[in-house]
């Protein structure tokens, strides 16, 4: 499936916001995110995992249900 120009731009913008949020919460550079795994570093613990979910919700103006949060690994 190919995205239209507007949809591709929105997707790119969302990814930029996600990368920024993740780097901020995990206290790392955006370039280091590809190597990041849950519980893999000193800043990715259970608290920051929940904080990351909350910050993603705020950045993208969405809300996850509790069931969705429980499925995020």
C-alpha cells in the first residue's frame, strides 16, 4: 500500500514526534533509538515505560485503553 503525499507527510511528522518523545524519556540520542529495547538500558525501566506511553499519548493526541497498554511490550 502506498501512502498519498499528505498521508506520508503526516506519517513522517508522527515518527519525528515519536522519536523526539522516546529520546527525551529514555534520555538518549534519537540516533540510538534503533538499538533501544525495553529494559535494555538504565533509563528504560517499568516507570519510564509507562511514562513513555503517556508522553506518546500526549504527543499524538491519542489515548490507549488499559488493554492496549497491557499489550505494549
